[in-house]
C-alpha cells in the first residue's frame, strides 16, 4: 500500500478532488498528510476536516530555497512517501529536492504541455489563438514544467472565452484527470523509467484513457 503526501499552496481544489475519489472509490493507499508552504492556504481547512494530518512549512522561515527545500524534504520524509503530489504547490523547487523524489513526484499543470509552461497559461492559450487547451499530469524533473507526461485533459477554446471562463473549463477537467492518474499509480499502472519516460499499463494505453475529453469536445 503506497504512502501519499500532498503539497498545496492555496485553494486546494485538486487535493480535494483526490481526497474525495480516494474515499469514494476506496483506494488501497494511505493519505498521510497535506503540507502547505502557506498557513492561510484554504485547502488546509478541508484536509483537516477530512481527518488528514496537515502541516505548514512556511518558506518565510528560511533564508533561501536550499534551506527551505531541505526542511520541507525532512518533513515529507517522516511519512516515508511512495508518492508526492504537487497540487497547486506554487514554488520553484531546487534540483536536489526534485532528484530526491525522482519517479515519486507528480504535478498538474494547467496547459497541454509542452505548450504554455510557467504562469498565466490560460492567457497564453488565448493569446496564441489555439483551439484546444487543457491540463497535464507529469512526473516532476528539474526542468520547470518539463517532466514526462502521464496523461492530459483536453477542452475546446470557445469564441468569447476569457481567462476566467477558460480556467473554469480546464479546472473541471483537472478534477477528473488528477484523481484518475493518482489511482493508476496506487495500482502500479504507471511507471517511470530510468530514461525519464513513462510507461502505462496496457489497459490504459490501449484505450486512450490517458486523454480526458471534456467541456464539449
Ligand atoms: C490548478 O489549476 C493547477 O493546475 C495550477 O494551480 C491551480 C491550483 O488550484 N498549478 C500550476 O499552475 C502549477 N504550475 P487548486 O489549488 O484549486 O488545486
């Protein structure tokens, strides 16, 4: 049974979707802790009410990124995690931290990577004039938003969309995509090879389940 630790910085709606699916579908895994770098992260309230241990490791208490990541790593490792889930954890991570969790740390990014890395992804998509947009779950590597893709959710960009309407459409699909991928990992259906590639079990890869279509596609 895998030990899971979730990192958040704010609202935590993806964390919430994962916790709800975990409970409803009775996954064989342990949700060990939800950790935030911000004490005021709204998601901490939901996690605590759901009975999951919560912890705050504030970046403001450390002099630099290296010191912060070392402290965060020490806290995470008390749970002996098999999987570390970044769910809106808005920190740039040091290479040492990322490499410590190679093949054990995943992230959700609100674009169809490798398009639109970084911030303001919905604005970037509208400005680029693309017709489809979405979200990506990927293993985390030292390259920001550059790790190998596990699965994606695709939505249309509709005439008249602004950043908010597009963000809402993508977020609804993030909430379908992320729990699905985490469940696959708990079932050993996703593996990370030493060459930085992802291998999916035949029942996922063969059915195109790794692409979630939503919002009118
Ligand atoms: C989500 O849209 C997630 O994809 C994004 O932050 C939001 C967090 O929302 N993550 C990134 O931009 C990471 N680069 P949530 O706190 O409600 O899950």
